[in-house]
C-alpha cells in the first residue's frame, strides 16, 4: 500500500499539483497511515526522489523544486500537529537573504525542504544585515547560518556572507556555527562559496536541504 | 564595416571581417564617470555619456539604453530602489504586496509620457545622435510572464502562477503584456535596434516543457504579436534554454538567441544553424561568457575561454560573442583580455 501512496504523492508533486498531493495524504490517513508514516515514509522520500530527478530528468525544473518544498513543508506542518509525541528536530538554521537583496525564491525552497526534513528554521527575511545573522544564530542556538544571494554583489560583497564570516571570526564563534550560501552566482562559479568564507553551498534548494542536514549531523558527531 | 553592418552580416551570414562583439557594462558607467550610482542613474545624460565613453575606450560594438532591470517597476509606481556602489540597483519594495493590489495595478496609457521614461528618452536621444547610424543600441524589455517577478517578488509570482486563481494570474499577465507592447514600441520609436527580450519563464529550466508550451509560449505570442520580432533577441535571464530553441524559432520566429553560459554552446549553435535554411538564412547564436568566473580568473584564463568559445561558434558564421551580467568585481585587466581575445579569435582570416 505504501508504495502506491508514495507513487501517487510523487506524481502529484511532480505535476506541481498541491491539491492532488494533499488528497493523497488524506486518503492515506483514512486508510490507516499515521502522521509519522506520512512524513517519514512519504514526504521525505519524495524530497529525496526529487533530488535524484534533478540529475536524471532533463525536464526537472524550478517550479517543481518550489512546489515540492512548499507542499512538503505544508504537509509536514499539518502532520506534526498529529504526531503521538513531539518529534525530535534534527537541528536549527537561521536563514535570510543578504543585505541589499530581496530575492526570496531560493530561500523559500530551502526553508520548505528543511522543515520537511525536521529541521527548525528561523526565517530572518530579506535584506538582512550580517550582524543580525550572527546575533540571531546565537540567540536561537542554531547550528547553521544560511545566507541566500541572487546578485553577484550581494553574494560576494562586503555586507553578505563574507562579513558574516568575519564577524564569526572576530567574535570567536567559528567553531560554533557553519556558514552556508546559495543563489545564482554560486551556480555560475562553483568555487565562489569558498572565496566568501562559506563552509558549503548547493546548486539548488532541495540539495541545500540535504547538505544542511548532513552538516548538522556531522557537527553533532564531532561534539560527541 | 561599421559594428551595425557587422552585426547584420552575422545575422544574414554574409562576409564580414569579424564576429560582432557585445559587452554589457552597465553599472561600470558610474565608475567611468567618477559618480555615485544614485546620481549617475538620476540623469539619462550620464548613462549615455558612460556608455559612449566605455565603448570608445574599450572598443566593443554596442551601447545600452538600460539603466537597471528594476526600472520597469517604476512605471507601476515603485519609488524605492536600492542602490549599491558595488553592484546593480535593485527593486527595494514590491508594488504588489497582496493579490488585492493586482486589480488596481495601472499600466500607463502612454509610457513615453511617464516620468520613469523621461531619463531613458534623454539617454536614447544622445545614443541615437552619436552612434545610432553605426552601432547597435540595445534595449532590455521584460516579458509579460516574467515582469510579475519584479512587481511582487519571484516567490510570490511563482506561488500565484502555480497555485493561485487563474483569472487573477491572467489579469496580471494581461497588464504586463500590455506594458510590454507599449515599452517595445517606445524603444523602437526611440531608435533601439537590438531588443533583448528577457523571458526567464521562456526556459524549460524554470517551468518545465509542459508549462512552457501551455503557459509561456501563448503569453510570448501575445507580447510579440503587435510589434513583430524585428530586432528581438531571445534571452532567458542566464537560464539555459537549448531544449526550446527549435520551438521558439518555429513558433515565435525569433532567430537570435542569447545562450546561457550554463548551456552547451555547441549544441545551441547546431540547433540554430540547422534551422537557418528554413529562416531564409537569417539567424544568430550569441555565445555568452561565464563572466562571474571572470571575477577570479586570470587574464590568461579569460583569453583561453574566449578562444574556446570562438572556435566553437565561428565555423559557418552566424555567431556573436557576448557577456552575461558583467559584475563590477571583474578586474578591468580581464575585461580588456576578454575583448582583445574576442577581436583576435573572432576575426575571419
């Protein structure tokens, strides 16, 4: 039964059809699937499937990434209310777009994906000053600072990730947080992330979600 | 031959001494004139002076009438532009804050009478008088399917497009199409002869093939129907679009394509060249260098990439060398190396 549900859910997500995706979820619950099963056996595998599709399917596209993340986040949010026990979250991320940048599509895709992957997300919004990324990461006890930038000067300039790294260094916080970046400029130069002092980047929002989850798990292993 | 004649020769496949060499230095104009961006862009005379001075000094073929991409939002009431000294000005506040704002969004009756056009008109008058007879004058015009991203933000537009009410989406698109038609007519009347049609949603990378056909194509047809495709350059905002080139040529009759640096240039050239006989021998592949990499490349690396692109594009002609976003952080030595190499490797012996 579960394979049939996963297939139907994946097809709805692939067609960016939110209503159909929710219909699959509610039908599955009516057939006895628990909220936990929906999240861990349907939603998360669907995200992983979409990540695989990005490299496999030439027609995988931005609209699908966006809808996959949005649908997954909404389904997860609704399912979490129905969990028998409060779920253990993997970790926490503060995320925003760099100062001077109002492009928020990539950030939303990453956020949706992270929520579905059971990561706490603190959305700082757009046009975020570098100091605020660090202050909020400290205050919210996050593991990851994620800076999104769609324009070259906001990705590489003095008020973006580069300055966040500098503040972390100045305040002796480099061991405490990982800094990740995303956005179009990094796609055009895959080494650019290193030049701004980031620890990681991903080519798309869905892959970014997985990269962040892996990074948090790595940090937790190191701390043990 | 003048640069304008070289461009026409490349499109028509007739003899020319070299390929056309385009460069889009926009924000660098303020630096060229020693001005702050806000002051530079406040006066169309500055933009024209910056364009003419940079072109004369560096020797590439074209000039731009574009101030910054967000300027189109000013026609709809946007008054908040974020300036930066190290990059492009950006829309600072979206005019559509909620779906309710769509109903009241107004397209100016006569965009050439709108204050947002005044400085562009001033710039165009100077460019036309100075180089209009000899050099391509480029204008940048956003497609109806992509303009909403400037008016409400890309994520909100994507949300409306994919999950919102179809009648509201179509109302917004109809307004954007009306604006496009007026804007392209205004630029043509002012003397622009290279009309860069910015249509990211015209790439399957954005919306997939199915939605490209059911959504993007019909709206592009509507944009272009009244004025035709003369001078139109298909550009998907640096997104790859090789897989739809043939369809765009067949269904929209646009034969000049500005290829993403992320796409396979050789493949794009093959697709376009294969359709030239059906297009009366007219068509152009614009090879675009990955100029974000130029920030960190050496001059030698830059030259090598230009050489590679020219060797790929030059056989059979119908090829132009161009740039993408040309960030201000690119060292001038790399810009000079790029242009030197383009003239050297773009020459027909």
